[in-house]
């Protein structure tokens, strides 16, 4: 364990300080703190944090085995967290005053002091009551659990309390910072050799669970009275003997001879529990085969023969990995970051220090972890909260990282989500994650590594025998399966209560995630504890009504709330006071009554809910950070298309009921042309809408011209002719997908001069007679009674990339460039449509008569 928890004067604390200084100590915050009389205290805090930053920068990356220093650094880290919480509270006050003044959509609005709900200040006051405990400040706190009923002036008591807390933090920062500096100076002058760490030998292969124990009934149905081979892959459960007996008993009683159960596991205790008759220990790859694999990871496209000095080092490292593919991927990716003798020798020297335990692979994986930049270390270690073999949604994971302030944008042209995706892609490249389809998974050894390196900050409660949870833990996950199974899901769970009462850091928790079924009665157990969890930034539950605990949540820090899987009837009103909220995920199937005040969530970036929830948000234009919106135009100011004017962070936008927009000027009020991040746009008119004349409809669509960065465009139910910007060379030059449906007045599709267009879909375009299409991957033509010609604008190139071709109900279509240049011989030789994966042609008599298709 020492190899994982030894003190390293790394960039972690300094990175946190830089993040806080960049996020909170802004000109806007300084102006506001001057107005409320806290500028002097905040400036002191800023000064001390700058000192901490300089002290740590001088010793970055040094390992120093000095217990007093280790304790001082731990205390310093806690103080930095406390500082961030206090500044986050002040920012919440600022937002509350800004919103109450009516400047909610303008982050640069007035800073003047105004009325603010006294009980909200009480919530913030209580949120950090535990911060002062380490300074022996033992004052009683009054807790207020209900929402504010009226507004009062910011009280002297509240300002005085905040100033005192900041002063305490400043004093301790000063004291501990000086102590750290003195010890660092001594340690750097007389460095102590680092202790040896475990050498790595790998024997284990990647395994995934395939037959959950709870599906035994289905299992028995298929194997009863049959000879079977049952494979239990990647088995970890070694405590629930009764569960295994229940599963295996009927299998052992089988009267059919020749049956076998094959179990794979990394735990000998599992083999013993199952009563294994024959054990087969898997060894690593053959040395020669392993070297081929290792070279591929370490050299990439580089010719390894051009680096004879590196070959020697590489072979020594590869030999030490004992044939483990995961180690080859992890260490190889690390070496590949710099194909240089100096870098490879440094990695080799670090490996040579691992001499304690020849059977432990984790230290060699930790070498790769140690070389990660701090922000990637934090993102990776956070993932220890998820269950083993969990399939990550990339979007949800990145949003969770953002909620914890792990993602920092250095490029002002990039969104946080884009930067976070780059983080994830980099972790995949380095072998810490694997991409499987549209999801990501973490190898069980990588999950174990994440748990080791995050031991002080992350913990998981799984069953009644959970390991001790350290008082410094700030991120907690609970796997509810064992607790739900132990008792009636509708009754109290005393054992669970005893387990969670062992958590001593509820007042510090920033993350609480529940995996598995979470009934209302189960959440009842969390109510009292949530009263203490005043620093929560992320709350995630599944199949549970969060209204059972939302009244006990502090709105101050919450940034991510996920409660998908349940059909909510009423959106919890208190959440409308969570002004820092960035993500609200209740699932796209959830429909609920939208309360007043939703537009106060001015920092909301993602709302995952049914489209009717989107439609019902009045003054949605205040939520200028929102990135996905399904907007229904209504003849009411708070739902007019002008609401979209300042929403320039939108990435996906669906606008319906455009018949309620009457003029081009009104349409231009949406400012679609200014939305440079907009990638997907859907524009629709109701089928029954005939109120606008074709020219008036065209004028409206002209006013809805999007930014040239747009990738996907869908137009439905439009009653005019083609807008000028669709055929313009530069208007939608980046377009990749075009879908036109029920556009009744279009007769000739304009020449599509779109070099990146990949997919074209035309449905019920009743008057279109001719189309000219570029080289595509997908072409869909459906219900087009007057279409006669489909001509390829790039000649024979049209067929080389085509993967999907679907033509249906086009009775007049008789000229199709796709077929004219090819003979039956081409089809037989498969040179016709070489990339084609799906072909469907129905009810097109002219084509079927003139061209015979062969495969």
C-alpha cells in the first residue's frame, strides 16, 4: 500500500489552487464582494492561495517520505477544498441576487446589493458548519430545511460568519503553508531515497460477466434434463455462499451425465467456494508473441529497427511484464508518448524500483498513472465509484467530470464537453479505458488501480462488509443490490442504516451515486444524512422519486442531478433554486409539470427530459448555457421565437410549430446564424398548417439561416420553395446530413454543393421531379410520386461510397445514374456498389423494368 499512498509533492494541490483562482477570483466576483463588504477577506484568501501555489511549484514531482510533511500536505489539501466551498457559496449568493434583480440571463449584470432570502443564507451558513470544526470552533447551527418564503436584506450575522470562516482558513493556510515550505526546503536539500515498490508479473486476462445469478430461473428452464456446459465468466462473489448454493443445487442434482460448469475468476476463494475439482491457472502470452504485441503498443507506426537502443530497453521491460496484454497496452502507450532514450530509460529505472512483490501487477500500471497529467489522474480515479464492468456513457461521464471542476478549458473556442471528450479519448489511447461500441469500459485491474489511488477521496459501499471509509472521502457510491435483497424493498433496512452511519464525511461529500434499485423507503434512510451533505455537487439515483430527499438538499453547490428511470409527476420545486445546476437528467420518457422558476437555472447546460418538459419552460431564453433544446413556438412572449436570440451555446435545436412565426424579421430574431456551436437543427411546421402562403413561408425560412458550421439539418412540413441559403456555396458548407420531408412546394432540389454531405433523405416531397446528388454514403427516397430523374453530380463516384440505398414508392422514376453505367457482369463481380450494406427498392416499376439487379 505504501507504493500507492506515499507522499508525492505533485501538481495536484497546485492544480486545485489554479482552478479555484481562475474560477472564482474574477473581476465580477471582486466587484460583488466590494458591494457586500467582503472584498478585504476574499483578497486575503487569494493572497494566501497564491503563496501556496508558489511554494508547491518549487517542489513539484518530488517524493518525500516525511510523515509530518504528509500530514501537513493533507491538511493543506483539506483547506483548499474548504476554500473552494466558501467561494462557491459566495458565488451562489451573487447569482441569487442577480436573478432576483431580473438579470438572470446576464452573467455580467449589476453587482449592487439587493434583497436575498434569509433562509437561503442560512442554508449556506449551515453548509460549511463543519469547516470550522478543525479550528475548534464549536458553535451550534440552526438548520432550515424548507424553502424561503420572503426576502430580507443580507444580515450582518451572515456576513460576519463568512468573514470569520475566511479568516480562519487564511490563518491556517498561512500556518500550514509556512510549515510545508520549511519541511520542503529541508527535504529538497537532503532528498531521501524512494522506497522500493512491487515488481509486476501479470497472469490475468480480461473477463466480463455473462450470467447474473438473479437470472437462475431462466437458466434452469433451458438446461433442465439436458447435458450442458455453463460458463460463469469473471466471478467475484466469494461471500454469499447461500446464493451460490441456491444457484448450483439444482444443477448438481442433474441426472444427465457429462455436464460441466466452467468458472473464470481472479480469486482463489471463489474457486474454493464453488467446490472446484480442477483448477487451470492462466499464464501470460509466449515471450515472442508478447514482444510483437508490446512493439505495436510502444512504437506505433515508428519503425522499431530505427531505434536499436530502445529495442534493448523495450525487451527488458517486456520480459518483466510476463506476458500480460493489459500491461503491454498500458506501459507501451506510456513509452509511445516519447520515442526517446531518455524517456524510456526513466520508465525503466522506475520499474527497477518495484522489487517487493513479484505477483502484483498494480504497481506497473501505476507507473502509467503517475505519468498522467493531474487533470487526467483526477478523472480516472473518480471512476472507481462505478461498479466493476460498468458500461460508461461517454457523455454522462464527461458531464460528471465537469460537475467536479475536473475539466478546464485552455482553448477558449472549445466547450467544456469537447475538452472533456478529449480527456476521455486520451485515457482510451493510454489504455485506461476501452471503447466497446458506443460505450466505454474499464478493465477490472484498471478499476482496482483507480480504487487504490483514490482511497483517500473516493469510496464505495457494497454490501454489509464494506471496508472502512476514510474521513477525507468526498465522493461516495452505494451499490444497493445487497441491501434491497436482504429485506423487503418496502420496509426499513436497519443493516443499511448501520453501514451508512459509519460514513464520517457526509458534511464533505461532493458526490453521491446510487447504483441499483432505489425505492422510496430505501431513500428514506438517506434523508437524515442528506441534511449533513451540504456540499453535494452530484446526486444520482435510479428508479426513485428524488422528492423524498430533495427538501433536505442544499441548493448551493449542486451541479448534476440524475434521477432517470422513473416517471416523475412533479418536478421538485426546490431544485429551481439550484442556481449552479448544470445537468438535470430525468430521462427522455419523463413528463412532469414544470414549476415556475425553471428559467432561473441560468447555468443549466443539459436537460435530459421529455420534449413536453422543454416546451413548457417559460422564458427559456434566460438559460443561455443550455446546449440541447426542443422548442415549440407559441403566440406568447415568453414562448416566442425571440427567446432563442441569446442561446448561443446550443448544439442541438429542434423548433416546432413554426407556423406561428409570420415574418422574416421575426424569424431572424432567433439569431440562428450566430450560433456557431449548433450542429443539429430541426425545423418543422404542423401538417395542418396552411395559413402561410408559400412566399411568406419562404421568407420565414430565409430568416432561419443557420451558421455555416451546421452538420445536420431536418426540415419538415414546410410550405415554401427552397431557401437561397441552402443552395449557396458558403452558407451550409459543413452540412453532412440533410433530411427533407413533406415540403410540398419544392419542385427541383437545388444543386447540393456541399462537399461533406454524407446522407440525404427525401420523404413525401410530392412535387419534386428531378434531383442531382453528390457522392453519398446513404440515399433514401420515399413517397415521391413525380420524381423522374436522380442524377449523380459526380458521375461514377456516386456508387463508390454508398452504403445504404433505399427507394420506395417512386412510380415515375426512370433515370437513375446509379444503374446506367453498370452491367450485370459488374454486379456479379461485386464491383457495383463495393461498400453497399443495405439495398431496398420497392414499388418503383420503371427501375425494376429497365434494370435487372444481380448480386
